């Protein structure tokens, strides 16, 4: 039995754990399948304040974890398979079958970038394949990159990259962009963005890292056409999948599966005593610093909730 179960070990989860431990609130943080979360798979992070020379994602997360431990947080490995939120205390069942009862919960399970499912995406991971332009775009200054997708994220990433890279291809599988008119306009106005409509990616090539992509236009039609483009970076922007499946419909989610915060300015969700922080509740910013900020807010919300009982 704990006063607060923090589920997830990205910046949101660790920040919440640091705040609760320092406040003397008995809490348990479960690290999940990928301790440290998405940042452990990125390279150098140069936009997290406090690290003037940048810091690699893995080290940043190790340090957050260590900071949580140093202030007395109870950090455990384990993944929540399911959680019963129908009554308090909530009961979480872990992958090994153990259960934890909790008076409150902070859901900080993050989101995972969607990938196309190509074998080459794994083969070139960290060597030219990325799912975060804000994280990795800097390494492609004056180079040529491709962004896959035609939604708002893809347009945003392509626009961001166009200010750094010499040229940006957008690989769009339909003959139109799904993005909002405003985002489309921003992309169209950039001279160094070329949109390749009706195109799918079949593979990547390169010796040390990505040097190009094999594309096919009009896949599955009579006028299917295969061609290659030379690129240095391949950015996936085909959406993110918030990690909310284990909640099994017990909390209000938006149409894309993100946890809907109650809208009262706190991190409260539709279930009393359950709070959410980080990417799992944030479809638009998705930055480490924003997640850490939400983790802090969730911890303070938990403290206030518990003291009002
Ligand atoms: P979306 O689902 O809106 O768009 C995904 C894009 O990726 C679509 O163009 C889709 O193609 C394409 N895609 C999906 N799967 C594949 C695949 N296997 N192969 C090739 N292409 C594929 O996701 P976003 O992340 O762009 O946006 C999610 C939500 O967040 C949206 O509601 C969006 O409006 C919002 N958002 C808002 C922002 C803002 O307002 N500033 C910024 C970012 C996101 P197709 O169209 O053919 O399905």
C-alpha cells in the first residue's frame, strides 16, 4: 500500500518522484519496460536547461533517477499490466503478478513514436533514423533530410528542419497533406521543402549511416514507379501512440488516446485521485522539459489532494 503510485520513468515520472520524496509523501515509482523512457534513445540533448554543453539522453535520465534515489524515492522495476481504478485504493497488477495498492496515482507512461515497421529503421537507429526533429535536427545542419508523414507533426518537423537543413523532403503517402491549412501554408512557403506525394518508403541504404531511401510512387497501381533519394537523415512523423492501453478505458482519453486532463488547471484526470503528467497527457508539446514541469505539477496536486482527505 502506498500513498501514490507513479507509473512511468521519463522526466515526468522522476520529477514527480523527486517532489513527493522531498515532501515526505510515501510513493512508489514503477519504471516500466524502458527505464528512462524515450529520451534514453536520443543522442545529445541541447535544449534541457542547465546543461550548457548538452547532455546525452541516457545520462540525463540516469541523473534524474539518481536524484530521485538521493532524496529517498522508492524506485522499482516493474510494468503495470492493469490497474483497477473503480474504487480507492486503486489496485495495480504488475507483470509478475504482484499487486500494489495506492491511494493516488500519477500516470506518466509517455508516448511512443510510431514507426513504419521497416527492418532498416532498426538497422539505422541512431545512425540517421530519428523520430524527433527537435531532438536531433541540429545534427543535420546544411544536410538533406526526409520527413515521413503528412499530418501536423510532419509539417511542424519539416518546417523546423527546413531552418537547419539544406533541403527537406516530405514523403507523403497520399496526394494531399492531412495537416491543418495553417501548417500546410507554412510548409508550402518554404523553398527548401519538397513534398513527394503518393510516395511510400521501401527501405534505406548507406554504409555507415543513412545515405538514402528507396521510395515507390503510386504503390500498388499500374504506374508504380521506384526511385531513390539521397538523404542524410530520415525522420518519422507519422504520429505517436500514447501508452494508455493498460488503463482499459477507465479514464477519459481524447480521440488520439491521450489522457484528457480535467481542464481545471491541474493535472487531475476524470478519475478522482488519478493525475497524469508528461507526453501521455500532452499531444502538442512533447518536450522533456514540459514533461518534467507536468511531473512537478502532478506531485503538488497529489500532495494537495492527500492533505485535503
Ligand atoms: P496524424 O495522425 O494527424 O498524421 C499522421 C500522418 O502520417 C498522416 O499524413 C498519415 O497519412 C501518415 N502516416 C500514418 N501512418 C503511415 C504509414 N504507415 N506510412 C506513411 N504515412 C503514414 O498524426 P500527427 O502526429 O501529425 O498529429 C496527431 C494529432 O496531433 C493531430 O490531431 C494533430 O492535429 C495534432 N497536432 C497538432 C499540432 C499543432 O497544432 N501545432 C502539432 C502536431 C500535432 P494519411 O493521411 O495517409 O493517413
